[in-house]
C-alpha cells in the first residue's frame, strides 16, 4: 500500500498554505497551517500520524474512518486525530483554518521505546474526530509559535514539546502493540542481525547512533544500552572494530592505496586510520602491509 507524504496532501485536499515548518530542519515531526473552504474529499492513507487543530471558523464535520461515519461540529479548541496508513473521507461545509501536526512512525516508536523500554510493533490512534483536550491544544500552539517565531534553542525546545505531545497521545488516545519480548534489556536475534547488516553495508559512511537505532525503532540511548548488554561492547567500539577489520583485509589482500582504504572504511582521512590502526595492531598500516609482502 502506497502512503502519501504530508506535503502532497493539497493534491487531495486543496487549500491555502498559511504556515509550513518544512525549512526549519525539524526531525520526526512537522507542521502546516491551511485555510480551507468547505469540501467533500477522500484522503489516501498518509505516511504519518496527523493531528488537526481547528484555529478559526466553525463547521459541521463528517468523517468515515474505516467503516463508520462520525458526525460533529468543529471549531477553535477542537482537535481531530488520524492514525497513519488509514484511508479517510471528510466532509465539511464552512470555511475553516486548521493547523496540522504530522508525526512520523519512527519518532512515535522512539518515544514508545523511551517511555516503556520495549519496542513497538504498531501504534494506532483512536477514531477521534473531535476532542477538546487542553494539553494537546497547548502543545500544538507552542509548536506553531516556534514555526512562526523561533528563538534561542528552538529546535531543542520544539522537539521536547513534540515528545511530550506524543507521550500524551500514547497515554490517552493510542493502542500500542509491542514486539515479542526477549530477554529484558537485550536485542532480539532479528534486531541484532538487522543492525549488524546495516552497519556492514555502511562502514564507508558516517554512521550516527541515532540512525543505527532507528533501524530497530529504538531511541539512541535505549539502543546503546541494549546493544552493550547483547554484544558486550558499545556500538561505537563495534563499528570501529569492523572498520579496522575491513582495513586489515584490504591492506593484506589488495593493492588499494592506504588513503583510499581510509575512505572505504569510514575513517576521516589516512591519519585517522593510522592512529586507530596503530592502537589496535601495535603497528602502522604500511608496516602491516609490508609484513605480508615479506612473508
């Protein structure tokens, strides 16, 4: 099933964009504010979870979410929820101004992992066409203010607000499915294999702890703890070990220049490779290569 990205929503629901966080570098969540005329629209499944906060205008609202039609009136202070991967049909008659908050699956799953210590298999938001939730409304308004005004520490601030918003959603409006339990605090065999395959395929790239953790839908701090309990080493030490192993094989079995080997194994430059290699093998890359030629 193909999921549409939030930025393509105007193709299905025409409206005037009044605000957009697209250029602010936010990671895992985003915001758009629209001015809409009354419409009767069917929306394909969206990639992200969506919150709709009504800012101006009051309108009768109907929506089918699955097989059931819900009818209500929405105006300032009301919020609608739409879970990801869900086809929906909306019908309203009056002009409204609304703010959308989009939350990616990875971001929501990260928060689940942080607050529960377990990996989520699924998170579904409840069928809520209208709620007047002061916690949710306040969080959405704070995110909207940061999108329009910003300020010192804006990215950190808005991410903290977004995480608190997700926690509130998880506690109040979400059905969470957890992955099969493994020994507490450790990676499952499948998770371990997925992480190691990911690392192996990207040794030549700059690898961040957050990106590796995202492969198994974990927050970086939780993943680091689980990885160490599972393997007996830290993610950083493991990546360094694999890079040095690859470098040693290339030095021994190829004629690739040391400078190129450094790049192929993810080291900043030849000097970086030499420092790390010398600490591990008690010899320089050049001396290591020559020792095999002489034998």
